[in-house]
């Protein structure tokens, strides 16, 4: 990772945002140990908390994996009828 890096890549490993990623800014050169994300599940916006699992560098960019913290998140249920894989 470059000494002057200002961003990192968030990878959501599970929960309602599993398999998605986004870019975030480093704060004082460090990534967030926990973060909150807002997402619409079946048209209802909810707040989800994620905690850092680990980090690694890929092609010079910092990637941080985050795990879903259900106990500190809004409840959510996805309607199986809305699943496009069905």
C-alpha cells in the first residue's frame, strides 16, 4: 500500500450486503474498525453494523473484510418471492 493512500476497499463478507464492496476514506491513515451502512432491503431502508475481520493488500490497494453484526443492526427479512434466482 502506498504511504500516501487515502482510500480503502470495504468488502462485506456476510449479512444483507454480502458480496458487495465500496470505497471509503482512511481516517488518520487507518481504516474503520466498525462501520454502519444504510441499505434498502425489499424497499425498506435499514441500518446495518459491520465489524472489521481482516485486511490485506491487493495490487497496491488496501482491502478490508467486514462481518455483519446482527445484534447492533436493524432486523431485516428478504421476501423469497423477490429473489431473482427463484
